[in-house]
């Protein structure tokens, strides 16, 4: 039933939307240990730093949202939904 749970979540489609959903530059900086300036720069990138995947994905799930791993530069397998 785990897949059904994720199917009910709103999926985010770009890096800036992730940052906004999680409360903005300062909030994401606090979550990740980055500076607010670094987080601000991430808004202009197609992908977020891969070392933020676990913490930001978990934070998104807590607010009922999800984002594809590709927004962190990760490839999904052939069998991925």
C-alpha cells in the first residue's frame, strides 16, 4: 500500500518549488546545513545537491508532497513508476 500512499501526494516538478514548499531559503538552509545564499543559488539549477535528497524528500513527505529523484540528478530504474 506504500505506492498508493505516495500516489495521493502532490508531486513537485522543479527545485525552486521544493524550496518554497519547505519554507524558503532559510528553512531549507537550516534543514540541510547549507547557507541561505547557497540555497538561493539552487533555485537556478535544474537539480539540487544529491546529498540533500534524503533530508529534503523526508521533509516533503511530512507535508504531503513528493518530488522525483531526478530533481537531485538521480536516475530512476527501468521498472520505476
